[in-house]
């Protein structure tokens, strides 16, 4: 199981689209649901981007 730092999660939430952060407090259930999905997607993408290793092109070649 992957563990995430609380600071990273807080930064990811604050970086999510504003409408999603505000939308989770909307009176209409369908708006709250859409906002929660977008907020979760934004946080997951931000945290997974931080967990990925270097790109294939960035890895040094080993001389044999």
C-alpha cells in the first residue's frame, strides 16, 4: 500500500480546480458528487505524478 504525506495531500487539494473545492459544499447533491469526483481525480493525479520514477529518457545508460 502506498502512503502519502499529509502535506502533499493538502497541496494537491489546494491545487485542484476552484469549482471542485467550492462545489463539495453545494446544496445540490449532483453538484457535490461531480465536485467530489473531480477533487478526488485531481488529488490522485497530483499524488501519482509525485510517486513516479524518472522518465525512461532520464535514466543513464550503463556502459557494458
